[in-house]
C-alpha cells in the first residue's frame, strides 16, 4: 500500500468513519465539511451487528454500547389488531442485538476519534465539482475556486451529493414521495420499556415508531426516538395544522406514547427527513469513490443507512491496503460492496409500498401475511438476518465476525 493524499467530503457517519480508517492506515487525510460547525442530522438510529463490527475495528464499539440501548426485538402491529412483525435477534444467536443510539452520540464518538487522530478538518467549504489534472483530482468549491489536489477523493456528502450528479454512472436518483418526522423525547425513568423497536400502522399511509436510543451526549439523559411517516407534499400542511391535532391523532393510535409526544411543543421540535432512491452502476471512477448515502441512498424502511456507510468505509480501507494500484483497489471496492448493498436497496424498494404508500391492497396483504411469516421458522430467521444487516442475497448472508471476531455469527459467547 502506498500512502495517499485523500480528501473525504462530508462529516456524516460514513465520512467520519472513512477518515478514521484511512488515517489509521497511514494515509494523509483531509476531512472537508460544508457547514461551519459539523453536527449530526436526525434523531436516532439502529446500529446492527455489521455497524458495531465496523466500530469495533476502530475500538469504538464499547463506547457506542455505553451510550446506547440494546435492542433485542422488533414488534409491529396494525390498527386492526394484526401483528405485522414479531422477530427477535436471539433467533440468530443468543448474544446478538441491535443498538438504539442517539445520532449525536454516534457523531460524538466518531468525531472525537477524528480529533484524536489529528485529521485535518476544513469547514465552511462546499465542494460542488472536481476535475482531473495529471495524476490528481482537483476539488472545486461552490464559488468556482480550486480547493486542493488529491490522489483520491472520497465522496461521503450524503443523499444530495453534488459530485454524484456529475458522475456518468448514475442509474437512478428518484425522491421518495414519503418522508418522516423525527423527534427525540426524554425518557428519564426508561418508562417506555426499551429493548424493542416498536411500530404501529394503519393502512400503508400511516406508520409510526418508537426506539429507545440511550443517553443524549449533551446531558447523559435517557432518550426515546419517535418517527411519524408523512407524504412530502403534506409536510407544510402538517405544520400549519398545529401540534394539538397531530398529537391527538398519535395518541388515538398509541396512548402509551402520550407523555412522550407531549414534550414536542412546536413543529420545530421535530425534524422532517426526506429520502431518495439512488442507484449507481458503479461507485468508483478515476481517483474518486462514493460511499454512504452519496453512493446508495434508499428509503429508511430497513434502517441500514449508517451501517452500510460504515461498511463502505471499512471495505474501502481494506481494498486500498491490498494493492498499490489505486484504480484496481477502487474497482475491487465496488465489487466487494455490490451484493450486500444491492440486496438492501432492492429489499427497501420492495418493502416500502407496504408501509409508505397509498395502496390499500399492499396494506391488506401485509396485515394478513407478514405476521404469519414471522411464525414460519425459515422465513423468520431470514427476516431477522435482513434486520441485522447481514443479508447479501435472497439465499446468502455474511458473517460480521469476518470483520471483527466479537460479532461472529458462529459464536455463542456474549459480546
């Protein structure tokens, strides 16, 4: 491996993880962020064994576990009383779990590692274009000025990547008609009962969920993430209607959440997230590679975004270690990430109409079949593998133990 001068664009989960991996490998890394003060976007997320294994490779998984809440199961019920999901990580291995974690906590863990490694950080710099100049790729900012030449550019700038829009390998970039409202509530006494991701549905147009996400980094208070699915075109109407109408609607579906939902006083206490379906024919080009949502943004249906992004960062690091030929390393990266990423893109696209659409037929099929599938031994196990982030195809899966032994699917030892 030849040490490279590398620019990482974006300080989200994928960008921070990539910066840390590549710096530890001996590369000269610069992290470039368009905001003046890098910060996390969103409320909470689920780290799967894949994401935890990636953090373990940075010796950061135990820090995440100390912040978060171990999630052992997923339970979802429709308004008509039908059980839609009832699956448990322990169906895979007794020691497996997901981790609900505050986005701010995960950001803090990775950002502190970037600072500890003394990675150069440039803020308030929006990169919108690049060009090849000799054996370098030159960055160009939003004002049209050059911002340095690098051996490799890693685009981790997220769903709205400006650099991806210049790529000849875009196959699809389509906004989803549904987004979601996200918020974080305090749960000081852990009254919610925090070892299960809980969801409720009414048809395919109403979906909500609650997830214990552990400690908030600012004050160490226990927290709960809540989301409410909403068509993008109705977001402004939701804001205009005021909070009381919406709270009443939530409470009718899920009375147990009333004391938590009441903590939201104005629409500004919640964040509206929009999603896109992004497919690229390949994730590498001459001296540039796309990772995370910049490479393969999808719906949040399976909650794999952060896990896929950290997997990208780790596999990029490993690919660069294996050869001095940069273009070969990038090509190998794309090949190694293909089956895992494509499975979750297709699975998310297939599942979304059952949970975020106007289809009465999809909701009917879901309510009458998904619960039965959860009781079918083989299918139940495959559903759990899908949630755990380890599927690579319809009949194949990976073992996160190949990334870090602490998360070996073949082991029965506690993590």
